[in-house]
């Protein structure tokens, strides 16, 4: 390589090193971007009705604050009350499951009883892993500025990106060479469209999971149906792992009931909900809004979740799918199409 190429290579390595050092702030910025993208869906709809963007943003913010106030006034108190009961009952239900497994194992081999762990042993084994993921996520989110300042910064960034995104977009584009800026703009548009469509899909997932699980748990007479439905809907944001975690609390609560059929009913209920969501994805949603732009294979998605969770902790797990979507688009467009597909041996 000549002198200019060496300088370019050194600058590239230096930029990558700087990005790695500020990855905490970049993740915070990406979180604000996702929140702004979600709110921008409503703002865009209002703009189609010929409402100016400033007024549309103000209307969305007032609507959001009203919904949050309503939640804290009506939903949060009931959720906290049921959540406290849920925290007490779930470990009892898990212990009941372990006891049931031990009684079934004793019918086949008495030596299996001693090898099965207790709930205390399971918690002790999982505690280091949970602490590591949680602490890493909290450190990334709070280490630089502290709790309150980080939340305020997140809110400020979200509002800035939502109210006037064009200057930030142009500033990012100018970081690239002049000959490649138009292509960067095209990739950013593709990322924006895909994230918006994915957010619409995932919000429908969460709504369906919340409503269907709440109705099903009420029909089966499972206690604390409201809090468990809210938890299930929130966990639906995490693909693959979320639906599995959502089943733990309802099954544990059902095991404490006198009717032996209720745990099986809960398993069937959540399996049916998962199948409905997957069928809806294949036939109506993901087939139309996502397949044209990205390929979310389950294996790749799971690997992305493991990678981002190990790198950023719980927040990385929570944002694994949008991070994977953006990474996939940039790798495909910038690396594969613009470099590898055009690489010819002279």
C-alpha cells in the first residue's frame, strides 16, 4: 500500500477504536432513535392529513403524556399490587413443579431424586449470570451520567430526533466521503423504512399477546391474570426468548391451583397464541413489510441476541433485533453489494 492508503487504514482503525470506547453513548443514542422511530409512526400519519410536523409532534407528545398519566392513575397501582403477589407466588409454583418432577422421577429411579436441584440451588446457579447481564446493561446505561441524567438525556435525544431529524441525518452523511454520501442516504432511508415496519409488527405482537393471554387466563380462572398478561405482552418484544419467559409465571401460578388441568391449559394457551402470531406474520405482516428488505432467520436472530446480550447486557438483549436489522442492512448494502460484489481480480 502507498502512503495515502496507509493513512486511510490508520484512520479507519482509529475511528473503530473511538467508536468502541463510546459504545455506551452510541447504545443510548440508538435507544433514543428507536423511541423516536416509534413516535414518528404517529407523526407521519398526522402529516398525511396535512398537519404541520411541529403541531403533529406536539399532539403526539400530549397524547403520550395523557396515556402515561392514565396508566399511572389506573393501571400501575393494580399492576404493582398484583406484581407483589406474583413475586411471592411464582417461586412457590416453581418449587411445586420441582416436587412434582421428583415424585414422577421416584417412580422410575429413586437415585434421580437426589440429582434434581431445588429452587434454591437453581437460583444460586442462575444468579451470577443474571447479575452479569443486568449489571452490564445498567452500567452501559447509567455509568456515564447517572440514573436521572441518563433518562433526561434519553428523553431529550428522543424529542430532538423526533422534532427535526434532518440535520442529524445530514451530519451523519457528511462523515462519509463525498462520492459515497448519496449511497449512505439510500441506506439510511432503507433502515428507516425497515425499522418503522418492524416496530408496527412488534407492537401488534405485544398487543395480541397481552389481550389473548389476559382473556385466556381469565377464562381458565388463573389468579393475577392482568399482571401476567402485561408481563407477557412486554416480553413479546424479545423474539424467541420472550415467549418462553412469558410462560413461566402463568404455569407456576397454575401449579398452585387445585385443578391439575390448569398448567396444561396454560401451556396450550400460550402455544396457540404463539402459533397465531407466527401464522399472522407469515401470511399478512412480515411477508409484506419485512421480507423485501431483511431476512430474520430464527438461528441468526438467536445468535444476534446472544451476541448483543454478552456485549451490552440486558439492554443489548432488549434491542438485539433492531440492532441486528440495522447491522444486516449495512452489511448487505455497504459491504456485500458495494464492495464484495464488485471486487474483481485484475
